[in-house]
């Protein structure tokens, strides 16, 4: 459920892909390894912020990635809310 709110740095790509693969293996999806690898690669590519992050005081981390909930163009209030939700999820 939190995947749309998840965003990782490019340096974390292999670790993120590994975690996604572990969680996919625990689902009820039954597919060949090749297909599961493709799904893991697809999901990983959508959570990597190759543009990196920027920290804004009073807001939290933002990115320049267009399809991110933490896109720098969103209002400061929306960004604060998203960062608060992400913070709660990781506690």
C-alpha cells in the first residue's frame, strides 16, 4: 500500500529491488521466476529517484521527479503531510 509513497535514492537501488523481490515471493502471485524478476525490476524502477532528494526546512525531503508525491512543485502543506505520513509508516 505504501509503494506509491516510497522513493529511494539510486544508491539504494539493489537493496530496494531485493526487498521488493522478497515481498513479491510472499504474495499469492504464482509466476515463473523470469516474470517475477520483471515485476520486481518494474516496481524498482518506479521507486528510484535518480534526480536525488533535496531537504526543505519545515517541509522535509522533496524531489524533482515528476510522478512523485514529494515533487517539489506541490504545496508546502501537501509535502509536509506526505512526509509526516511516510514518517509514521517507518516508525
